[in-house]
C-alpha cells in the first residue's frame, strides 16, 4: 500500500463495514471492531479493544504523540438503528455502490464517518506521521440506545483510553445557505434535556354524572394549551451571536425578536432553537375506565433548555403560564447541555481547511437540540468536542431524510471530502 488513494480505500472499508449487521439492539459491534483492528494494524496503528460485554467491543487506536502538544480524538460509533429491507431499493447490508453513492444502513449515521476517520489515521500512519500529541481513533458501541457499554462506560472505566484535548464527532457538517452565503454548520453545544411531569388534580366521580365530579383530564387539557402557547423569551447565547454575526450585525437584545422574525424561514428554523427553551407535551395518562371520571391526570412534557441553563431558570415562566390551578410540577431528570468554546485551535483547523478547499464558504456554530456522545467527553475531561464532518455533494434535506430511514447512502465525493478534512485537522493540530 505504497500509494495512497484515500477515495478507493475509504469506499472499500465502508462497504465492508456496511455488510456487518450492527443493528442496536443488540449491537454486536465486536465484528466491526475486529474488522477495523485488522485494517488499522495492517497500517501499523496500535489498537486496543475494550468490552464490558464480549459482543459489544469498543475499539481505540492511537498514533502516540512526540509529546508537548494537544491530543485529538476522531470519535465515531459502529452501531446503527434497525432497517426494514422491504422499504429499501437495495439490501441494507449489501454495501452497494450505485449512482456515486455507497448504500446501506449506517452509511450516514455513521459508518461513513467511521470509514473516513479510520482511513485518515491509517494513511497518516503509513506516511510516517508523528503528531505532537496523541492522535486517537475510537469506534464505539452503543450510541443509538445507550445502556452504558459505549463511550459513557469508556469515560468512567478506561478514561486513559479516551481522555483527549480535542475531539471531532458526528453532529453536523452540512453546507447550507445563510443569507445567500454558503456556510458549513458545526455543532459546538447541546441543549439540556429536562422533561417534567404535571400532576393535575380534580375529583373523581361516575362518568354518567359529569356535573358532580371535577374532571382532571379536562383541567389538564387547559394546562396543556397554556404550556404549548408559552414562548421562551429570546436570549442571545454566544453560539447564536456568532451565527447571527455571519448574517451581518448582531441585534441589540430588545431588537432580537423582530430581527429573528424577519429572517428567511430556513434561517429562522436554524436560529430559533438556539434562542430559548422548547416545550412539547408527549405523554398523558388519566382514568383507565370508561365510566370513571379521573381525579388525577399526569402529563409528561419534553423540555429542552439552552446549554448551561437549569430547570430553576425556566420554572417561574412555566408556572406563570400555567397560572393558578390544581397541579404539581416535578422535574424528571436533567441530561446533557454541555458546550465547548468557539475560539479554539480546532475551530481554526476547520476554517483553514475550508479556506483551501471551499474558499467562498464559512463555518458557523450551532446548538444541537439533541444529544451526542460529545457530551460525555466534555463532562469527563473538559474536551473541546465539535460535531463536524463536511458534506456538500448530497443536499442537506435529503441527508436529513435518509438518516434512520430507508435507502440511507453517502456520496462517495462526500466520503473522500471527509477523509481529506480529518487528515488536514490531524496534521494541523499535530504539527
Ligand atoms: Zn449517530
């Protein structure tokens, strides 16, 4: 393997990965870890498998640093969600190469990224690359379900394996138009998931005599409408400020609402989740009998807070919207919500890649409304973790529709772009 043809190498590795069924549950990620170990060791990259359960191995590979520089982790997961072959135009585990794309469950989420990162570290190793800090590749299990055998477990049981200064993970990288200018999106933070339960009280009674009872379900319906009508007062966090700065001037706080309302729809949809909390009632339970008017009705609301916020920051607004009524509000759990700073050498490395490769485009931070494994690294080690792998051949709308859906595929051009990008960042930070 003297000549480096990263495109062919990444495509063939991805096709092999896609042929392995690692649908989670049950996962069975060890087959993917073994395939990657064989590939990486062939290129002289030292590998270690870590498994709490034998069938669910995490692979960590490393080019040791010379010392004195920052370490970089290329993070990915090898498990996928399920696929129903009846909905697909090709076998979801065939790794078919067709119309300039590699097809299969996980091509976008995220075996394509696995293959790009493995190819990047393997080819660098064969070229004799000696980074200042460790260059680490981790292909972990259990991202899609989360039963603590993947990265969360590694962070607590084998922290030395994954403790790094910088990390590139999944999350974003799509090229979109922002106010007429092309930009790539980079996830630098995640919202906090903080669901709560409303216990709404009434007085039970026989359903044939509605007037003698106080129907908790009917009360709950009124409260649900108030919850849904509540709009978070907009607030400018650093990530949103950096994004709006790309569009021109950053609005003053009192102008924020008007400025955002005037943005084109697709930009507004991107910005709005970064300006405040979001509430969605999702579960309701009341009487279990047709003829019994419920005296109690429970409503669970999904609630996403801005990074760094706590339930105490939003509870007064929620209670004010609900008004005086007969209910209790109980927070169920608080998960995620970590962020990484924006002005870092990792950010600079992303910009320097784009300056060479796509000079008309910039990069802007976004806050993910969901959760990724980046959270565990930020929480455990203070790692600067971004969700970024550039993608520009496949339209972002199409990619979003294909993730977790039928006919998932990745454009070979995007796969190659990913390898070149990861090699650039590793070389830049490791210099
Ligand atoms: Zn994923």
